[in-house]
């Protein structure tokens, strides 16, 4: 005795070969009029095994598909995180370069302003020294002075001592 499964179109045929006769049972049609009890049990068991195996295959296929989708999602999240990190790093570098340029420019402007003030004081000192040399011969006085340079202005003090 043997059981075979065949398909005709969208029908599933279960063919049971018995020593005496070949019984064909189409799913969805009426059962044979005089089936043997043993044959009926074997057909039901074959149907149950077939349904279980198809369900197992479907579940396995769905599990594999879900796992593959999960792997792709993990890879995509990692790729997005890397792209975001690259973009963040590039923006940070651009910000650092811009800030460094601003600090350098401010430093150069402050240096130029202090140098300009220093040159003004130096010119004033030269003028005073030139006039004082002429005046010094006549009065024999001493000249004492000091200069203080700050970030906002210059202080210059001169004392004439006789």
C-alpha cells in the first residue's frame, strides 16, 4: 500500500495504491462510497503530515525573510549613523576653521591698533625729545616719564624736574 500526492491545476490529488485496487480521492469532492476504515485513517494522516510540512516550510520561509529584513535594517541604521557622524564631524571642522579665522583676524586688528598707538606715542616722544633738547640747554632741567599701554588706550606721563 502506498500514498502519492499529485496536482492537477489547483486541485491536490491523493492517490492511495492498495494491493487490490487504486483509489483516487479528489479534495473537495465527495468521499468514495465504500472506503475502508484503515484507508480513511491513512489519508487523514497523510493530509495532516502534508499540512504540517507546508506550514513548517511557510514559517521557515517567513522567519528567513524576517531575519534578512532585520539584517538589512541594522545595516541601514549603521550606515545612517556613519553618515550622520561624518556630517557632524565636517560641520564641526568647518566651525573650528571659521572660529580660528575669526580669532586670528581679531588678534591682527588688536595688534595693528596697539602698534598704531605705539607709533603715535613714539612720534610724540620724538617731538618732545627734540624740543626738550633745545630747551634742556637753556634750563638744565631733568625729564622723567613713563608710558603704559593697555588694550583700549595708551597712558603717557612726563614730569619735568628742576
